[in-house]
């Protein structure tokens, strides 16, 4: 399975971010994702 998006929290490790970057995986902050879900009426 391929990963398309890595949702990161407050304590994401630098190595995890580096690996995502190396593999071309998009990252998104957990708080931003939650706010988008709330704004869309999903959460």
C-alpha cells in the first residue's frame, strides 16, 4: 500500500518528516485537518 498523506501531530519526529519528504508524501498538520473537518460539518 502507498501512503498519499501523512497527518502530523505536535510531536512528529524529524526522521518521519524526512522520510515522507524523501518519498514525496504530502504532510498536513492534525489541527488544520480537524478544523477543515469541523468547517465542513463532518466532525
